[in-house]
């Protein structure tokens, strides 16, 4: 029997093996932090931390082989343009092979996927192994979320277009000046600083602006240096190598999303955390959590290991605000940052989406939240560039073009780090070091960047991989040996007072 026939739903309501599942903490599954999660909630659903890590959160995503890069390098500029236009029209292709390689994994996930029983009015009841988990939640088969990586994937291509455009304009600009004018020789010399400035204004990210034009500059230098047939061969090989490195370091690969049901009821056996480790600021009883994980084969500064990035969309599943996004969750140096939806979307846009939700949430109309995500080229940290609510599953061509322009010209919301710095310093004076896992030479810059981002709460404020260290000369605060809370209220330096 085909595996997908085991899930008894109609084709229009097919539940894939990406969910929904009972919620599982991302870092707990990745690092096996059994002390912070309610293991009974997982075992009652027939799953474990190991299953979430190996199959859903960090799947065995195979990377293309070297032969693919050798062949594709010749056609890469053309294929990028071709698939870029296809994505404008809503076409998506999966860059990585399907991570669920073995039938046994499929059977396990199908067996323990939550059952969604659709009800009138856009509602649903949720069951696990025959037991009801939730009722009168928004139907996740009618309201979905997706993550668009268009801007992040095509940054290097956009940077190359800017550099090529500037190079093409040097001749016409030089003709505007009198022959022998002192500024003419500098137009070529200043090409990189000028392109860097343009990209900085476009991407609102200095590191990306510095790195993005370098591949094209290297390719041009190789081509100019090549002479004769031997030089031509060297130019082809060098260009192929650079394109290989670009895709290896700069092009993130989106993995299939996973959908989770978060039960925010401490009396429920499906409550996923042990006391004190949960995000206590959540107000709803049920949330649909869409988890998106992207993979980069390597970082520039850590080329020997893969780089995984996570972004979560928390959608209210109950109450008057059901269907609305409340939180966007991302990671930053092993810290979990929670961003309020209201801080990421303007007032007029929020009102427009609220009106659309009120009008359609009680019907069987399919709605989709679409998140435009950006990533810098060095650390691949995800940044939300836009949020859209649409009927159907994708943006129209016109709205997609507008979203790309918005991602380019819309400035990121930043806060003054000084308004939070004093609270962080007070905590550190009392003995709580928060950025010890960051190299000392980068700690000041990292602190300012962390505090300038408009998040409201953080979990694992000391870094999820950190361990307590005891010193003979340590203060009284270093003597405690109890487990540290992942969501300790004392450390919420941005929480409204």
C-alpha cells in the first residue's frame, strides 16, 4: 500500500509527513536537552527528541555532488536568471533531495502525525492517537504559512548586476568630462567602493555589501589575465571554481517546513516544557507553529561545518485573534529571539490584514501568510523583510515584484542599544555573563548588534551551548548549581516594566 493512502483525508486536505506534530523545542531536540522539555508530551505522541532532530530539525539533507557543480558552472549565470524569473511567477523547486530517504521514517511520521478533523467555519479539531488534543482551533489546512528566500538566494546575482551596470556606465560617464580630466582615471579605481556603497544602501547590511561583489571581481580578473588557449582553459576552470564556492557559501537551501501544535496549557499532558522553560509571555491556549530550516553547506569563517538556520512563525489558533501572527522566532548565536508581529509590520498594513482575516477566517477560503526572509552572506542570520497575507498560496506577479522592491528599499527596524545596555550591564555586574561564547574582540560589536534588533524576549540568553563555570574567585551568584531556566524572567532585558 502506498504510504500516502494511509492518511485518510481528501486530496484537498492531504496532511503531508511534515506535520502537524506535537510541538518540540528546536534546541532541545538538536542538543538533546531532556531536562527542559516534558518528555511525556512527546512519548504520548509516540515521538522522541531523536526523531525530531534526525528527521525534522536536522535532516540528512544531501548536497549536490562535485560533478553537478562542474557541469552547472558553465550554465550557472543562465540558470540563475531562468529560475529567478520562474520564481517571480510563483514556481518553486526543491534544491536539496528529499530529506526523508527511508520508508521507515515515513511510516513513523505518518503514524504519529496529528489528525486534523475539519469543522464548519474554518475550524478544526485535533487528535493524537485517538485522543483529542485541541478543539475549535483555526484549520491549518485552510490557513498556511510559507517562507520566501528569493531575496536571500539572489543577493550575489543582484550584486553582480550592480557591478556590471556600473562597469558599463564608466564609458558614458567618462565622455561627459573633458579629455584628460583628472577624475576620469579614478572612475575605474573607485568602482569597488562605489558598488559597495550602492549595495550597502540596497541590502542595509555592510558585511553583505563587502562580500557580495567579490566573486564577480575575481572572475573578471581571471578572464583578463587569461591569454591564448591555455589562458582560456584557466579562465573556465577558475570561473567554475568561483561559482562553486559562491553556491557553497552564499546560497542557502530551503528544507521542507514542519508544522507543530503548541498547547499552552500547563495542565495538559501535551504541554511541551517543564516549568520555567516555556515562553511564559504567550497569551493564547493553542498556536500553530510553522518551522522553517535552511541549510548553508558552510560559513565563511567556519568552512568545515554546515550552517543551519531556523525561523518560526507562531500563529494564534484560538480566540478572537485566531489566524493572526503573534510572534516570529529566529536564532542568533545560539540565542532564541522573539519578535512581535506588530514591530515588523506597519499600522496600515496590519489593519488591512486584520480586515481580511475577519472577513475570511470563518469561511473555507484558503489563506497564506508569506514571510520574505533575508540572510547576510557571512553568518546567514535570518532577517524578516516583509510579511504578507493573501488568498491562496502565493503572491501574484505584481505583488511579488512589489515585495522584492520593498525588501530592497525598506529599512530594517532598529532600536537604540543604549536603552537596553544598562540593564544588561547591571545583570553582568551581578555575575551573569551573557556573551562569553562570543570571541572577546567581537563582543562589543556583537552586543550592540544584539541589542539593536527589535526583539521583545529571548530564551537561552547565555547561549544554548554554554555551561556554567565555577571559579575560586567567583562571587556568590556563581555558587548555584541548579538548572538554569531557558526563559528566566530576571534576564528579560527588553520586557516592558
